[in-house]
């Protein structure tokens, strides 16, 4: 842990340099202050690491003086390099102008590696009067301007090293970050935010407005002041990918300054209280103004673990600004096990690439041959490799492996040495050859003699590559890039391989058709399907199956109709259906039945005060909940829960800071059962986003997955899906399965799963890399349901094809693999 360079701007605009020699343990040991600059009168100043300091000029508004118009000025971003930082001497490079228009931004701070974050000011929604119409805010000619701003912006200063005007960004990486009192970076993608404090107060009822203490008024307790921890997983490329927030502290509001020097060190300056003498003549001495030192021991995982606080300075309250010079030069070490496999990394960059589910773009053979003429000391190579292939064929019954005595074969097993590397195994990118190291001290399998490596474990891993799998980020998987002598396939290994080889050929249900994707729902011992008719046929049709293959004849549900797909959900006793009205009717309706094999006549019940241009989604989370987008081009998203006492849906609630051009998908999240909503972005935004609901809907996060790299490279990339429609969603209680149509002209159907992984010894819930269902396509949203231990998928055909198609995938539900 390095010494901390700290800069402070004095009341007379002197820039002072300090070096905290006690940064490692919070001791009161310093060099300085040294005056290293004068005239530092700026709107905001922050450190950029390596002696670089950024300053934002004060903004001077446009005015008229002596009859002459004086334009607005200021707001430039200036770059300085304090070349005298190591010893606190008055030596500088700059200033240089590296940006304009920065005066209107809030919470501007440096995140390391050239990355600068800033928050746009938030503007609340308001009515804008149309003066061509009669006065009055309620007049229909007035325009409502929705909420705007509050975004967290990401910039990369490409000219950071030489102070040149070169940038990447701005990119929006977060929404509604305006609610913080202070924001600062902790290095390595970590961002801390101190919530604004709101004092306790009475919410005055209109019937008791004269007296706030009347019992009819509600007391709202104090809130805010918590310290939130975030990790920006998309820091390197400005993508909307996050871990957190996590609450790591409380009572952090009201401090005069707050900043981090990296390595988990955070400094705060207490408010100063002047000495006072009360009316009795008793004096109260001055207090506060101390510089406090904290060490966040939980910086790597966002846990509530701390050392401190310790007072490390006095009289720091007079500083106009305080900032560190260390962010950008400190790094949080992340130890990595030794690399053991030479399989090539996937390509970097944005877009759809090969990934852990779709490595092989060539046709996948279900029957593969293999051969070997090689040998290794102390082990029977052919016997061990035979066992390794059996591990995969037992887990993925569709795969068959056959030994042949000579080439040609689909997979050749060889041996070779890998001098100068830590590789003990290697698979060619096309899967045609697997090689094992001749220098490694091999044993056949566990239990292992001291100093040996399991050939069976490494062979299982390399065969995984040969059949089409990349490395998996989870520690527990066989496909982890680091050898742990693991000879047992984990659920994720099995499901990834089955996703490549075990989808059943698509088949058309020839007695039915729709111009929208159907709905699927598993109802105990029966599978239900509902769909809208074709074109002008707005009836809702229904069918059931007891095996997921054979379906009853379609029947229209009497007395109801829709312009979009209905939605189905099972609560253990009753089947629920929700839908939007026929064309021209944007109302929402619902119905229930205790008999999944048939619906009663005219079951539709109108839901008051709500509407959507798309069908809603319904799910049990654990009780019934509806979610939907607004009417027409309105992208707002709403939700409502069912009240069993009143037998009505509660008034709709708006979900802040999100939007969609299609209906969102809703499910009870795996594990905790909290509502999980996944949706496509607004018009023009093909990204998929997700959010859980606790007491409120948490901040949205983009659906994404990590791509691990070789050795110490760690995570080399993150990828995310794209869709032109809302997704389909289902869960078996252990994982959430998501399916969607591709973006733009991509009519393929893609999928991912969300489940628990262990990474670096810590538990994380994350999305797997996407896979593509082979040989199928759709022009609308697909539907998915888990029935028994099998995943079923249904969809309408591509553009011009109104047929309804199905496939299924058997996957592992045994989390003890």
C-alpha cells in the first residue's frame, strides 16, 4: 500500500501538496504542506493519477455590459501535470485545454486508466406551456416534458498522457445517479456513492394540513446517508454493466470532503463546529474539522468490512477542495492460479462472436471418432481418454464417441512438450487435435500421489474444447481455465454441451397459426399454450399437452380477443391469463381457471385504469403480478399486484428510469423468488436489461456475460445480447432461462441462463454466454417453459410464416454434479 499524495486548495486559492506517510496503517505521519500552485480558482478540481490534475473552469453566464453583448465563457476542462509530485516541488506541465462544455456536469471524478465519470443534472418532468393555446396548465395544448438527465456518463481521455484533446465517449453507463451527495472512485472499477440525507418529517394529510402533529399525518423517518459500493464491469469499454449496489456503510452524510486514494483507503473531513458560550456563561470548545482515515477491507467484493476510522489530521475543514493524486497508479492485486490450457482466446470487441455455447459454426456431428498412437509414462493413455469421452457421452446422451485405429478421425490425441509455458494440455481451435504435455508428472486419476496431475481431469477439459466449449468463468466447472484436478462435470458444463447438441429438431404444430409468438405455461401435470389468431382473427386460442409433444386440438376461448400474445402463469392451484384488448382497445384483461384443460365462457375481467399497446406479462412472485409497457409509442413500464382481499388489481405503479418498446418479461427469480423483470430497451435500443424488486425496483442492469481469457488476463471481454422484441422467460427455481429473437435482420432465436456461480471463492449470480438454437427463426418473441426436467420452446415462424413451431432441450437439474 503506497503513500498517499493529497492536494488541497486553500481559501486564498493556493494549491497545497501533502504526502501521507501513514496511509498504510492510518497513522498521523505526514510530509508537507508545500505550496505548489497559486490562483487555483476553479469550479471543480480532481486528480487524474501519475501527477495529472484536471480542473473545470467556472462558468460565466452571458450578459450585456455597456450595451455590448458578452457571451458565456468558461466551463473548459484543463489538464495539468504536476511533475514535482514525488517531492512536492513547484514544477508543472500545462495547463492545456482538453475539453469544453464541462461546466454543467456534476460529480466529475477520475476512475483510473484514463476513464472520467460525470453526472448530468437531473430535470424533473414538467408541463411546457404552448402559448398558441389558451392559458392554463391543464390545457390540452400544453406539452408534458418527461424527466431527463441524471445519467452517469463515461469518458476515456485518450490524450491523458500528453494533454491532447482526444477522447472516446461520452457513453451513458447509468441512470439516476443525481441522488448522491458525493461520488468518488476507489480504483479497479469501484465507485462509491454517499446517498443524500433526508431528515425525518411529517407527510401532511390534506385533511390535517393545519396541524402536522395530527394522527392522520404520516411521519416519514430519516433516510439516506448510506455509503453504496458499485463495481463498473464495463469500465474498460464504457458499457452498461455493473455489480452492485451494495450498502457498505451508514452515517456518511454531512462530511465536508470525501475521496479515495485507491487500495481501499478513504478519507473524510468532519464538519467544524465553532466554540460557543451559552446564556449561562458555560463554554463549548470548537470541535470537528479532523481528517479521518478509513480502510475498506471489503473493497473487492463490496462487503461491510472496515478498519478505522482513525483521525490523521487536524484543521482540514478550511480547504475549498481536497483530492488525491493516487488513483490511476494504484492497483488492487487479483491473484490468479497457474494457466494450464493453451486453447485460444475468443476474439475481443463488441457484437456477436463465438462464445461458450456456439464455438463451432460448422455443422455439429453427434457421432465423433477419435484415435491415438501416443503414450505417456505411468498411465494408460488410451484407457484414460476412453474414460474422459464417457464422462461427456453420459452427460450428453446425444453425443457418441468411437475409437478408430488410424486416421482419419474427428479428434486425434497426441503428446508434445510445451517449453517455456505452463501449459499441460492444448486443443486446436477447430477441435481436431488434443495434445498432452510430455514433461508433466501424470497420474491416471484421483486420488493423486503427491506432485502429480490428473490426466483424466485435463482430458475431460480438453474434450470440452474439442466439442465446442470455451473457458467458463466459474471456479467449479471443468471448463474453468485453471486446473483443479476436477474430474466431475458441473451443471454449467453439462448444460453448455447439451445446448450445442441436444436441441430436438423443430416441428410444426400444423393445426394452428399466429402472427404473434404464443404463450407457454407448465401447470403441474399439464402444459398449456395460448395464442392469438392470424391477421384479422383476434381470437385467443388454447391447447394443452400432457407430454409436451402431443397437443389437444386448438379451441378459441369464447368471448375474448386480443391484438397481441396473451400471457399465462400458474399459482399452484389456478391458471391465470392476461392480455390486451382487440385492435383499438388498449385495455388490459385477465382471467383465471382451476381447470387447465378448459376455460369458462367469456372469462375476461377488465382491469381498471390501465392500458398497453402490447400484451402484458403475468407471473407469480409469489402472488400475481402484472407488468406492461404504456400505450402507443409510450415507452414507460408499469406494474400492478393482485389483492386477494378486494379481488382487484392494485392501482398501477410507474417503474422509474426504465423504458421499453415491447412488453417486459416477468418471473420469480431463482433462489430468493424476488420479482425479476427483463426487457428490451426503448425504440432504437436493442439491448436487454434486467432488474429485481425488493421494496422497490432496483437499478436496471444490462444483461451481459463475461468472457475469461488466458492466464493472468482474467476477464478479457464482456458481451451482451440484442433483440428486436421482448424476451421469453422461465425458471425451475435454480436457474432463470431467457430466450429472445435476434436484433434487426437476425431472425434466429438465442438463449442464456442466469444461475449461481463461484468466482474467486465468492458466490455470484450471473448470466451464461448466449447460445443459438440451431436451424430455427422467428419474427416475434419466443415462449419458454420448463416441464419436468425439459425446457420447451415455442414460437411463430419467420416473416411470412404464421406457423407455430416447437423444440425442446433436456438439461441437467442436478446441482451435485
